[in-house]
């Protein structure tokens, strides 16, 4: 419909009639309200700007609400719907940050956002909470947010509420909510931290030991906190008690033992240092085994190293076979390396220690026949698996096999075995294609 036609139809309508007409259009089509708000925003004045922005805020939320609510019911939504809803939330956040909208308006939308966030099944929780923080612009509003989360939220949201109370300096509410929700070691640590800031070291110690007995999750930070307090007090008796009890607890034993290692190193107590080094080799994570192997090798006396080397290497082998193989190669113990890499029966699994022939290629000059046998088995395994990807891998292994025969002046042997393989699998067109691409023929 052009402007002239519109003018002829509504040109003589009064303001009240036009308002009724616009309201009818909005009732029939929600998109009409957004079009109206976008138009009014461009024509806004000081008197009505905030009113327009507040209506925009509500409209943005309405645009996102249906998708988020449905996602909470279904456990997610399509990527496209997710992007659209997040875009609406971003527009809400930007509008709130850049304009002085009334708390009454912001609170109305905030309440609805938080209800959806607390349901926590939509995939939008983080996005909604990040926006919620921006909705609260002063201490009273932030306390309202914390109260809402405290009263209606689960453990996770109560933890957020506690953090907000702490930032606001509302110690009573912080302490109340934390003491009522002590579950993980981090909860006990936060309360202990609070007591330490208040100069109540004994209360902090009691809380840490309660966490030692009752908390879930990792214990390393509780160990470190207790250790730090006792070390500052020069209370070796309590430090030894802590280590003994932590070893019995069977959680994060490496953390407390590493602290003991540092403690004895500072004291220059070699005998106890040695005990901690040998214990750390048994307790450390597989990712740390190189570090503790090197510490044992460099910090133990020659006599103690020779006495304990076999046990140390056994621990290395159990924790990280690749590291053990590297050490064997460094010591020229090639026989051990060959023995371990020959034992594999699969080649595509995550624990293939000779992935990409990392170790076997280093042994070719010492054990060509054994390596050839391994590679022929590997090629056969991939061929048996079928599919073009596996055939390409098999062709790559065959290329390595041919290279070994060439280096050992045994090309006739290669030709014989390769021709036999081609004859057996000549109907496998994709395999033949992979062989040609590797220039094996």
C-alpha cells in the first residue's frame, strides 16, 4: 500500500483512533510492536526516550523468552534458535548498560531471566547470568540479585549469591549462606579465608580440619592452607600429622607429599628428602613423572640412585610408558623398547605407543627383520579393516616397508612379497588406488 492510499484511508483519523488502530495491529502481529519501537526510537525526545527504551527492553526479552523456555523444557534448541536468542539478550544487555532505565522495568525483566536461568536446562544459563549482572547497577540491586539466587537457587547459584555478598561486604549474609552450604573443599576454604581476614586463625583452622574430614572434591588446597599456617608457626609436629593423615585419606597424596619434599629441602634434611622423592615417584600424576624422575636422578646420592633406580624405572613404566621408552632409548636399552612395542595388537587405539612409528623407526638399523614383521602385520590389519582411509594408511606403511628393504639391499624380497599382496587383494580397487598414489608401482 502506497503513502497516498494510506493518507486517503487514515488521513482524517484523530489521535485516539490512530492509537487504537496501532494497538489492534500490535495485538494481531507481535512484530508490529518492534517496528513501532524502532521507528519511535529514531524520533524520540528527552520526554519519551526512556519509555521507548523500556518497551524495547521488554520486547527484546519477549523475543528471546519463547526459545529459552522451550529449550529448558527440551534440554536445548537448534543452533540457529540459540544464536537468535543470544542476539536478543545481547541487545538487552547493551540497552541496559547504555541507558538509565528504571529499576522497576529492569527488575521485571530480571526476575523472568533469573527464573529461566535457575531452571538451568536450556544451555542459556551463563548468557542469562552475565546479562543479569549488568541489570544491577548499585549495591541494593546487587543484593536483590543475591537474595533471589539464595532463596530460589541450588548449590551453584547459592555460591554465586555468597560471592556477591562478599563483594558487597555483607559478611553476615555471606557467612550464613556458606555455613549452610558446605559441600566441596572450596566452600570450607572460602569460610577459612573469611576467618583469617577477621584475625580468627583458630576458627580458620577448625574450618579447614572440618573440610579435611567432610568435604568432597580435591583436597590439595586444604592441604596447602593448613601446611602454610603450620609452617608459619614452625609447628613441625602438626605438619607431620597432616602428612600422615593425608596419606591415609588417599586423596591428592602427591600434593601434600610435594609440600613435604619442599619442607625437607629447605631444612637440608637429606634422609627425609630422599623418602619424599621416592614417594613422589609412586604418587605423582603421569604428566609429572619426568619432573620427579629427573629430581630423583639429580638429587639422590650416587649410591641411593643405584640402589633405587630399578624401582624408580618400574614406577615410570607403570605411570607413563612413553616416558619409560624414551628413557630406555636414552640408555640404549633398545631390546626393552622392541619388546614393548611388538606386543600391540591394535593400531588405531588411543594408547598406540608406537603411533606414527615413533619408536620403531629408531630401531630399524638394529632390528630390521623384527620391524619388518611388525609393519607387515600393521599393513594387513588396516587392509582387513577396509574403507579408503584405512587403505591409505596401509599404503603408507607399505612405503615404509619398501624403504627398509631398499636400505638393506633386499629389494627382490620386497618385490616378491608385495606382488603376493597385490594378487591377494587385486579386487580391492580403493586399495589399488592408494598403492598407486604412494607410487609403490
